């Protein structure tokens, strides 16, 4: 029974990849519906028809103009959500704008992240970015972080902001308290209102030598140890990248090109595999006779995650070489050097709150999806 189940899952995976690739070749967009949910990826995406369930979209440009009954999960270079969302929004993009109604919460990160004047958020908002602007209505509380945070609309709860610059516009109406930490004084328009008062959050440095020494002694060692472990892990990933490049230079050239040419499809497939594989393994465990296959699937899944992340680093390194040193793009040493730089940069970005986790997650999804697209071509009869 478990052998038939394994064969069926493999056939389903190959068929899904085949259909997705053929669709992308025809329209540069891959789209699938499962019940009321919509999964869509590609270079330029427009959602113009209502979605009865959740929306999961990834692409270079994502425009959501229709209503979504469930959650909206979007990732792209530029994301705009103009339709109403029934539940919550989880979004990350270089440029990100929400200008509709949201039934629950919003979690958004972008180089430029904005709640437009027509946005109406029923729950809470967590927003981060180089520039974070809130012009719409937030009925819950707000957590904001970024190089510059502008609040120029009504907020029903408290606001906690950490930024290089915090500004309240003339339309700011904060029903709760504003607590902020910034390197610059608060810029507040004369018409802005804060009912609960304003609190300036200070760094936890303590008032004297004795007060400061105890927290440092208690927390400094774990922080240093954690940083060392992170860099040892990064070094291990670089070694893994060297092994993969030395063993499969041509294969990883195709992986890099796939991720560069089809980032939306790669991230979409990566997300599907990241979510569906543990579910499939759980179903195998439930059947009892499928426990060996479930254990094997789980082991392969866990081993594939760091390989997928490293694959994204290789793709970034190859892209950089192709762009700036095309004559050396095929050399193994140069590819490894560029990959090492890319992995170090990803590790440094990973230390940035909010943004770092999303960058690492995007790299994992893209690498996993690009790997699967290439592995599909190695399956006899799949092409």
C-alpha cells in the first residue's frame, strides 16, 4: 500500500511541475486552484477575479485587484493589494502598498512599505521597511520599524515604533499611547493627536556601573555564543556549496539560470513543497505500514533544506559573476568565491529584525523551487 502511495505522490509531483513549467512557457504565469485557494506565480501577476479561499502569490510584480475571502500571502519585487482581504495579509516586497480593507491583521515588510489612504485594517499592523508609511485606518495597535516611520492616519490602539526617524502627520489620530525609540527627536505636526501620551524608549544601558554590569554579564555570553554558532553554520554552508559546485557544476549552472529567469515559479513551487512535504510524511505515518517511507521522506526533507538555501546562494553568486565578471563566470574558484560572498551577505541580512527572516525565507523557497525544476528534468519521461 505504501509503495503505491509513494508512486502516486511522485507522479503527482512530476505532473504538477510539468504543468507549471508548460504554463509558464506559454504565459510566464503559473496558476493553480485548490478548492477556493489560489496559488499563482510568475514574472508579472494580476489577480482580477475574486478568490474564495486563501491567495498565495509570488512574482516580480504582483497586483491584487479582486477580493480575497481568506488570507493573502504575497512575495515579490513590487506588490500592490487594492482588493479587500477577508482575513490577514502577510506580504514582503521591495515596494509594497496596501489600499483596501483587511478583516484581521497585516504583517508587511518592504524596502518601501505603505498603507494607503483607502486602507482599513480591522486588527493589528506590524510593518517594517526602509520607509514605512501609514496613511490608512488601523483599528488595532501598530508595531513599526524602519529607517523612517510616518503615521498619518487614525490608530485605534497603541503604537510602538523603532526607527531612525518617527514622524506624525496632520491626520494622525492615535487613541492609545505612542512609544518610540529613535536617534532623532519626534517630528509631530501641530494637528496630530495622541490621546494616551508619548513615551520615549531609551536603550537599556542602565544608570550606573553596577546597574549596567549585571545585565551585560547575564546576557553577553549567550549573545556572543549565538553569534559564533551562526558564523560556524555559515562556514559550513560555504563548505557545502564548494562540494556541490565541484561535484555538479553544470547542474548548478542550470539551477542558477532557473532561479534568475523564473523567480516567481521557483518560490511558488518551493512554498508548496515546504508546506506539503511534512503533510505527506504525516499521512505516511498514519497509515502505519508507510512509516518507513515517512521516515525516509522526513530525512530527505530535512537534508534538502540547507541544500536549497545554499543553492540560492550559488544562484546569487553566479548572477553577480555574470553581471560584473562574465569572463570568469565559469571558473570553479570564482563561482565558489562569489557564492561565499553571497552566503555571508545573506547571513548578515539575517541578523536584521523582520527583514532578515523574510530574506532568508525567500532564499530558501527560491532555492528549493529551482532545485525541483531541475530535478524534474532528470526524471525519465518527465519532459
